[in-house]
């Protein structure tokens, strides 16, 4: 692939990407260039919608609860969202890793985005996790997500099927063309870092909101000093990243459990509160996310104890361990169902494939 830039009358640049050449049909024939794909003019001042996202301190990667037949439990979901709104959460990542978008059909995924926007869109921003491995599929899902009303997309680089830096840039740009987007850099899951140089090539896009950055403090500092809005993707580091390394805020899993306390950590430096929450972070992430938060939300009675495979609950011993831990933090900070905080017996837990599982 090759690219050129052409100056527009107002001084901005139009980017033209040549995606290859036609092979010669016979020896000595001249290779003819493919028709260049003109990417829409993307540079210029960020849109008002993009700037709104850039200012948000606390976003929750919201958990998706299920009914006993494996379908999405909208009643439980709505109750959880209401608690989030009441405790200062500004945006929800719908169908993220925590929300198990990868275990949903696209119909379920887009329905949940549309439902969230229709019911709560005047109170909280909706960020749909419409990125993915396949560029074409992610672009279509992102377009449909905006059609369904989402305020912003969450866009990840191609995982497993890794590509070049230029391929990552083009993959992400295909999602940014439809509206505000947060780039998600999580090498521990994708197997490939989105380098700062790639981020900076996208940073002048009018729909580029910023980066959910999981590499750590120093990467957040580097990008923040270049003017990039960064949200920490590591709950255990987010307080320090926010107050010492330039992060705008956090996209949090722990805020499913203690949203008000996570809001306090983002609004003002509070080393004592951060230290108090460290054992909870450790418990939640001792096994791959979302196992911990799934288990704990079920123990709190905010979701039926139903897991879509391949996720399974934390062990009985670990479920017992978290009860006094959470009581020390204070149950008044948590969403708690009518049954209160429980350990859960093994017989209470159900493992399913999805809502179509017979």
C-alpha cells in the first residue's frame, strides 16, 4: 500500500491510499495501479461530540447480566445502569470485554446499544464496542451502532490476525469515519501494541476522541504530553495515572462494584482510598476479566448466577474471601439486590452457551 496527500484549498490535507497494483498479464506488460480509494477528509477541529467524550472522567465497562435461559436480562441491566448514573458515571462501554460483546451475536450487541441509548441516553453517554478483528465487519458494526444512537465507538486493533502498522492505522480509520471513537490499546489481549507513532497519525482525525491505554503510566504520560486524551485501562493504576501521569480518567471494571468511589478517585487525589481499594482490584483481576466482576455482581444479587461459556465463576473459597473484603470497603458503596451479599453455592450457578442454548 502507498499513500499520498493532496492539499485542499483551505490548507487541509486529503489522504489518498493506493491499495496495490494489478499484476502484469504477460511478461513485459506495465502493472496498472488499482483505482485509489479516497478516504473522506478527516482532519480539522474535533467535532463537538468528540470534545464531549474527551472530557469524561469515569466510564464503566458495564457487565451484561443474563436470565436463567441465557438471554440478556434487561431488568437487571437497567437496575445496574440506574445505579451507575446515580453514582457519577458519565459513560458506559456497552458490549466490551467486560460486557461480553464477543459472546453476543451482532443482533444482540446492537440491540443492547440501541436499548441503552433509548432508555438512558439523556443521562449517560453510550460507547459501543463495535471494533473487531475483521475491518469490514467492524466498519459495518460501527456504522450500525451510530445508526442505533451510540455516542462513541470503542475500536480495537486486529487481534490474533495481526497486521502492519499501516494496516492498524487503516483498520482504525475505517471505524473513525462514522463518528467519535476511542482507540483501545490492550496488547495483553490483542497480542500487538498500537505504537505511539500510529496513534499520532490518527490524532488529527476530527472523530478521534482518545485512547484507552493499558500499557501503563509511561505510555499515558507520553501520549498525554502530545495532547492525546487517555483513559487508563488498568484499575489498579488509574488513580496514579490520573493524578501524576496526565490521564483524563479511567474506563473501569471496578466501577461496576463501587462507582461512587471510583468517581472520587478521578475527581481528586486520595491515596488512602486508592490503597483501600487495592485488595478489591487484586481480587477482581486474579483471573482473566470478566470472571471476577461477573462473580461478584452475582454475589451482590445484581445478576442471576448465569455464565455464558467459556466464563466460569471464581472458586467457593474466593467467593467466601471477597465477602469480608467488600464489607470493609462498605456495602453502602455497592449496588446490592434484595437478597444482599451472598457467597453462592455451586448448585446456584448455571453455565450456558447463549440464549439459543436448548
